C-alpha cells in the first residue's frame, strides 16, 4: 500500500453513523438524496456511495444543523395522508391542523356538493385535503401571497383528480373576503382558516422551524387575534344559513376566540381539542 492510496468510499451505514444529526433526520435526508425508501437504507446499508451523493448529503446536513426545517430541505411534508410540496413561501403543514380538516368534513357530511372557503390557504393543505376527501366539494382558497398560491396550485394539480365532480379549485389572491369581490362567490357551507395567530414579540417566532417560515403567515404583528377578528366579523354575508366557521388558533387562545365569535353573532360556539388535549380549533354557526 502506498501513502497516496485513495480513501475508501462511504457506505450508507458509515455515512449515517458519522452524521451529527439525530438518526431519523439523517435517514430522511440521505433517503431524499439517494431517492431511496427507508427500507432500502436498511437493506442496502453496505453499498458504497459515490462522491456526489455524499457531498449532496453533507450540504443538507450542514443546513439542517443550522436549523433549516427538514420539510424545506426535502421539499415535501405529509398532511392528511397526502404529500404536499413545501417551500419557504408557505407554512409547513402540521399534524394539529388535520383537526380543522376533520371538523370541516364532518360539518358538510350530509351536504351534497358542499361549497368550501379556505382563508389563508398557504400550501393549500387544508383546501386540497378537503377536496381530496370530498371529490364533489367546490372549494375556493384565498391567500395574499402569489408565491404561496403558486405552491398551492401545484399541490392541487398533483394530488387531485382532474375529473373530480367538484371541478378545479378556485385560487384567489387577496386579504380575506376582499379577494371574493373579484368573482361571483356563492354562500359557503363552511369557511375554514388557519390564520396568523402568534402575537408580535412572542419568542417562539425566533425559535426552531418558525425562523424559516413566512413571518406574515405566522403573526399579525399585533396581539395574535386581529386576523381572527377580521375573519369572524366579515364571515356573515358569505355563509349560508346554518353554515359554520372554524378557525385554528394558539394553544392559549380558545377562550378569547370563543368571545370573538360570539360577539360576531355566531351560535353554538365551541372549541375542539387536538390529539394532545389542547383546544386548538374554535367554531360556530351562522343563524
């Protein structure tokens, strides 16, 4: 052997062992780089990797170590059983938001061809999940960010059947109900929203994944309730009689949101707990 002999290439197992990241995160990133399923990382763990793959993994490893979200690094996050494209222009879909989808679907279960409005759609996760579960639903989705709407439209095109009875989703750019003035919007059977509800100055905005997500989708730069007040106050003319409005909110905001909905004339106002037992979603009925 000469002193100039080449270094042996990394195998899958060796590269994962050498990573400073948590094991699950390292496996997700390497699987993304290689285009392998998790089972392949196990069954092919002794295969040598070429230098390009190792370098690509190292770049993602460094970015993750600096705090960038896994979902943005791999460009996808599963939500309600669907794989959504994720970019820095949209919030990362979170498991607790699936509660809002479940509530919406239950609310329109007996309604044929329900008309659904999603305010602040972001990646389109809520709107597309509802449209996927209810192919007959007609769904409108609003966001003030054209970049977010582009991501949402791509998700819908990839995840939904083009021949669905409810037809293609309607994407509208604007602030809340103001976007509806540009089209002939119907009275909706349900309105749902996951608006910015983090108060300005909340230290969580400077922690974890939130540092890399669009700030305008996270905080209202006020008390965390201004968007919720606007949505509740403006909903009446756009809801059919007996239709419902449901809003996701912060872990400690349920009582405040109930008061906002009651003050806006909603009946049967109530909050629902997520799987962690936290009142995460509040809604009411138009009477």
